[in-house]
């Protein structure tokens, strides 16, 4: 918890009483909005690419599974070699 | 249908954003000018910094979920400035020009924006003690600079004239 300090108040005054806020260039909001819009478009494109990649992976796996049918292969039986020489 | 809804959302966002910048832009630009250490009347770097921060707020506008856009922009501004602070080491003649970028950042967040020590520390990723120490050091530096200015002949009420005077001595 901090309490208002006399010295800090003095410096705050210096910053606030520097004068009125500087004039905002009239096109600043427009430029910022345009850049923000480009950021949004970029994010949207990245999200679309991500979904397409995921979809492609799912399709590729389904096709591979349908062709190879790995679940029909017989389970391995003789996994351990016979133990001899004891 | 989807396209219409998106267009409606975009025009609403643009309207709200414009109103927000019209209302808060001046104060944000003042804070950015204090950060970059630029003198009044030459705020090119501060404008660039603020435009980038505002663009991030715009991109986030639909997902702010009740968060104050001013807080978001201020946070973006502080993060951008902290990230690029090495560019602003050179003194440019503004009110806080003599301080280091970190001292300016702490001073603007703590005193100009009135953010609590704990929140400032969390926003900057610094320990609270460090924020307190930097703030104290910056306040001391600012006060001694003001005293020097006053001692050179101008009264405290016309301190601004003295600032422009020192700016002329060291361009």
C-alpha cells in the first residue's frame, strides 16, 4: 500500500502542468484502425491455415487407415526368442 | 448473412474505436510523449508508438470483454516502450529527457497514470522493491533538476520557460 507522498505529488504536478495534452494528428485514429484491421486479417488467415492443416491431417490419416487397415494385421505371437542354454 | 453480420460488426467497431481515440487520444499521446522524452511540438516518435499500441487495441476490440480499452492501450504502450527502450536513450529535450527510459516508464505509470506499485511491478515484470527504488531515484532527479532550473533565475511558476531554455543549451 502506498500513500501520496509530497515529493511524488510535486513531480506528478510537473508532468500534468506541462500544458494541455499535445494535439492529436487527425489521421492517427484512422491509421491505427487500418493497421489493427490488417492485424485482424492476418490472424484470421493464420487461423484458416491452421484449420486447413488439421483437416488435411485428419483426411490423410483416414485414407491411410482405410487402405492399410492396420487393425486387421494378426497380433505378433513369438515376440520373445526361445530361451536356450540354461 | 455471415458477411453482413461481419460488416455490421466492423462498422460498429470502427465507430466505437474512433470515439475512443477522440476521447482518450490526447492523454495517451501526452503519456507517450513523456515516455519518449520528446519536447512538446515534436511528438513524431510518440505518435508512432501510440499508433502501434492503438492498432493492437483495435485488433483486440471485439474480445476486450468489458476490459477498459484505455487500460489495454496503456498496457500495450508500456510493453512496446519497454521492448524498444534502447531507441529512446538519447535525450530529446522533453520534460523527462534526463531520466533513463526505465525511470521514465516507472514515473509515467506510477505518477502520471496513478497505477499502484504492485500493478506497475506486475506489468513491467519487476520486483516491487525495484519499482519503488527506481521511482524514488527518478523523483529525486526530477526535483533536483527543477531546483537547478529555479536557481538559474526563473520562478517556479514559469518553469516551462526554463525547460525550453535548457533545451536550447543542449540541442
